[in-house]
């Protein structure tokens, strides 16, 4: 799978761990930065390019990490076509994909430990969108809202 990953200083070390584990499993990992630890960097500088790549289909799924995961989620969800969720437990990691077609998983590098983060990533990446009529209907309402907001 082609996976994009991005983190600011708050998620820098977790990003390195997750990227390596993903590559060890033969995934193609596209790193959107940060490439070095800088306590003064800003999550939108890395998360927004990742989110745009997900929206354009350049990567299949994205992982966005900041200190709490909140900022990464807020930034990613500003990009039309991105459905990002801040996840801290296994059920939502797969259910967000299955029901809501979530395509970006947001994590808090200062909130979840390495092993839980890895389990969340595995659950997220292993899940498939169910595509039931009610889920498609809901996603179309979100897409329509995005189109309206872009025109304003």
C-alpha cells in the first residue's frame, strides 16, 4: 500500500517508528515531513501537503501526527475530499474506514504510546469501506457541503 505520513515536532519520533514498521511490511511510505526535529515547526506545513496528496489519490491513505492529534485533524479536514479522524482506540480506527470512508488517521504523539499507535495504524489500514447505501448517502452530503463551501 502507498501510505503518506506527516508529523510536526510533537509527533516526530512516533512518525519515524511507524514509517519504519510500515516499510518493514513492504508498504511504500511517502514522508511529507518533518524530516528533522524542530520544536518551532508548525503541523499545517506537513499535514496539509499530506492531506492534498490523499485527496488527489497520490497516496491511498494518510497518517497525520502532532502532539495531541487535534491540530492535525483540524488541518487535514480543511482539504476537500479528506475524511480525517483523531483516533485513540481500535474500534474507531476500523469503523471510521468501514462506515465513513476515513482516509487520514490522526494520532497524538504525546497521547498514544508506540504499541497502541501501531495497533491503530494496522486496524486503519486493514479496514475497507463497506459502501452501503446509507454510508454513500451520508458521504454525498459531506461532499455537497464541501462543494458549497468552496464556492462561497
